[in-house]
């Protein structure tokens, strides 16, 4: 049974940083491309960043240069380093396997002064 557990969210001021983690179990983590998604109130869930099995990364335009996605296959964990946070980054953040969307509880990120 696949399980993905997100953590690391919180309240941060504009310009601040947070590091999200996604702990995976029930899969051979290194075999899967992974992604971070987010859903703001009243909006559709959007794909923010992806990382391939080999570590290649892609980002949606709004986070390029500010967010960094990474993975540690030995720890079955994926990360999202978020820098220069903006109020519009406020959302619930989810991680998922790209080819097999599987949703955990998410972690809330709130950017506000």
C-alpha cells in the first residue's frame, strides 16, 4: 500500500523560506518520478515541480528560481526547498507519484505578514 506523508509546512513571512518533506512507503521509491502539487483555496490543484528517477527537475514558471526539488532515494524522501516565499504561494502542498496520483493529507503553507 502506497503511503506519502508530507511535512514541514507552516506560517512564514513574505521573503522567508520553508523546506517541505515527503516520506514515501509501500513503493520502490527510486523507480518513480515524483512531483509536488499545491492547491490554494478556491483554485484547482496545480503541479509545482517534478523530479525524475535520475534527478532531472522541472518547475512551473511562478516558482522557477525560488523553489528547489530534490530527492534522497536512500531515505525514500523527496524535498521542496521554498525560498523568497510570496503570499500567492499560500496553499496546501501535496506530493505524489507522477504516473500514479496518490494523495496524502498535504501540508499547509501560509505566507503572510
